[in-house]
C-alpha cells in the first residue's frame, strides 16, 4: 500500500493494526467453531475486507499490460480483451493463454486460485467471420483444463452474445417483467370504510416473491 498507493503514517498504521492477529469463528444456530487465526485473508463480511482485497490484487493489471491485452477488473473477477482479424486468431489464442499462465503464477504467489470451472471465453464478430473459424482453434488452456467458447456471457448483470445482438438479454428481461407482472396480477384489492366515511384502497399479495 505504501509503494503502490502512497499510504503512510497513521493511515497505514491503522490498516496494519486491523490486519494484525485477526481471528474468525463460525456460528451455526447455538454452535460455534474454534477460533482460527487468519494469516492470509481478511474476515468474511468485514467492512474493510473488499477494499483491502482490491488493494492486494490490483497489481494483476500489470500482467495484462505486459501481454498487450486490455483488461477489466471488478472485485475478484478479471476480464481480458483481445481483438484482431480472423486470420490472427491462433496468435490471439497464444497471447491469451500466455497471459492466463502468468495470472496462474501470480495467483499462486498471492495464495489465490484461478478457478478454471468458472472461466469463460467468448468470441465476438459478424456471422460471416465466425463461420470461418473452427471450434477447436477457439479453445484456450487454463492450467490443465481446456475452456471451450460459449455463445453468451453475463457481465455485471448484462447478457452479451457473440453477435452483440442483445437478443438474449432482452428475452431474459422480458421474461422477468412478465413474471413480475404475473405476481402483481395476483394482488387482491379490497376497500375498507373508515369511521370518517373516507375510502382507502389496500393492496396485498398472496405470495411474496423476489425477482433477481
């Protein structure tokens, strides 16, 4: 924090004090586990935890820059972007795989883990250009795993497809809207007369449903 963000003095002392001798226990109903000292992490659910993790992992951006790839970092999610012509796909795959290998090494040094099962790759382009590519040459290796391309990904709540048509996102949004409308349509409206002869309309639902 001192080197990369210029944090020093009392502020750095506060953070050091916060990170020193932290312990954590798990409560389930009336049961409680033994307290464990946290040597390489911050307490789950803590206020400073997300901020400290971002500070801890921020230097991964240098790896993307070294591999000439654009990146987008959001909390513990990492995205790298590469563009080129269809003939340059093998070269692009090599660049991405090299970058992923460097990120894996960085994760090991930071006592983190890159989850290959949650890693996705998507190729954007016109239908004509995508048809020129074979599926095998679009795969990438993440450690010992091979990640195959998908046709749709979720990026901070937005569904993006290979043709950038937004059709999947609009369809999902329409389904959510219709479902929400159906829930509200089940509401029962009743009228209650008060002693002052004023009429109030009360609305309530049979079921309480949250749509995300």
